[in-house]
């Protein structure tokens, strides 16, 4: 297990076995590494980073997960709701 620190964490949402977190310049997707019902040192979840989107300093606050699994977040810098993109910092909604 590795301990990690993240600068300016502001947005956080957990759904099923997935956790999304925003930090200073990234939006991170963590996956629970434990099998359902398993424990690690008494804890029922062990989240490991799986995907990171470089967004720039968007000042991401609240995050929600839409039914298709994509995160939607408050993009404070551009005053809009947005989601991730494979080709840009974000896609405004």
C-alpha cells in the first residue's frame, strides 16, 4: 500500500466501488482493489488510482456521476458544468 497526497482536493464522490476526486490540476478515478466482502486492516474499501485526467486549474468543486459512468463537475473557472475529455481539458455541458 502506498500513501499519496493530493494538492487542493475539493470534489469527491463515491459510487459503487469507484471514487472520483478533484485536485489542483487533475480529476482522478480510483477503483476499490478489494473483492466484495473482503477486509484490509479492518477496512472494507482500498481505493487505488486508475485514471487521471489533466484538467488544468479549473477549480473543480462538486462532482456527480451520470448513468453512463462519466463524471460531471462544477467548473468554477469557466462558470459551467463540464465533463472529461480525451482531447481537451474539459467539455462544457
